[in-house]
């Protein structure tokens, strides 16, 4: 599943970062956008993977294969990416603030305490506060906890894309007022249709192709115990394999 979800997200986000890097729009030509988008792709890809794992585990009754330890380990990786996302976000806005260019500062303040402050601070809550509070504690880093954190990250990353695109386009260089922007029902319908199409294609993929590598499971059952015993013996002093 990771082979399918994460590379697609990285490819899409990398192309978007290249597009932004080639424009002169305010806050769209930062040199940090490249790694920022790649980190965001991995961040949202892990979250999508956790949600897909939880759904497939429940629908196809794969409790013996997708265990809580898998969700715990991916939750730790998601926690690391949460902190990395926070670092890149602070670096992005800190450099814009220190630059002090008027066009950039107009967009900056529109996000911090202007008409798009709700979306911006909601992004911070969904991408950092909620997942960090859940994933930083072993007690809450359960299957349900990682799914809640992943859903929060998915919402937050959508808000991040919104705050990147809309505030900049709503602050043109020509001195005239364009008014506010709110997505229409048509735009929400298109977005919902895209999500539905991806889910349909993914479920068709899981019905046609195996989502659990049976030969790896069998090989692990036959050889893993013996190999683990030999490896542990090699670690202990005075014990020969």
C-alpha cells in the first residue's frame, strides 16, 4: 500500500512545488518550497496510508496481519514528520517576515491575523497540535489514535494548500479590490468527486491485486524464528552461534 500511496503523493507535490518555484507571485518563489512540498507529501502520504490500513484491516478482516505494532511504528514516523512539517512551516514564514517585502507582508498578515487567519491557524491545529498531542503519548498511539491523527493531518494539509494558493491570488499587484473568495458548491462537488474516484480506483485495485504478500508471510513463519535466535545469540557475550 505504501508503494502506491506515498510515491503518488510525492510526485504530485513535487510538480506543484516546481510550478510555484517558477512564478513571481508573493510567497510562491521561496527556495524552501522544494523540500517543504516533499516533506508535506511524505507527511500526508503516511496519514493516508494509516487511514487506508485501518479501513482495509476492518473490511477484509486482516487483524492477524495488520497489528497494533504496525500502527504504533507508523504513528512514530508520522510524529517525526509532524515536527519536520512544523520546522519547515516556521522557516517559510520566518524568512518571509524578515524579508519584509510589501507584497509578501500583505499576504503574510492576511494569513496571520487577516481574512484567512481562521484557515491558517486551523491548519496549525490540524497539522501539529492534534497529531502531536495524540502521537507523542504511547497510551494514545493506538489504532484509533493514529487514525484520528491521520484524519487531522489530511484535513490540515488540505488547508495548507488552500492557504498557499488563495491568499496570494487574492492580493494582486494592481491597486484594486477584488473582494473575498469562498469555494462554491461546484468546486466542493468537483473535489468530492475526485476523492470518490480515487477511493473507487483504490478499492478496485485491492480487489484485483493482493494487498498482503503471502510468500513473505510464509517465509517469515518458516525462517524468521530461527534467524532471530541466531542473531540474538550473536549479540550475547560468551555465546557461540
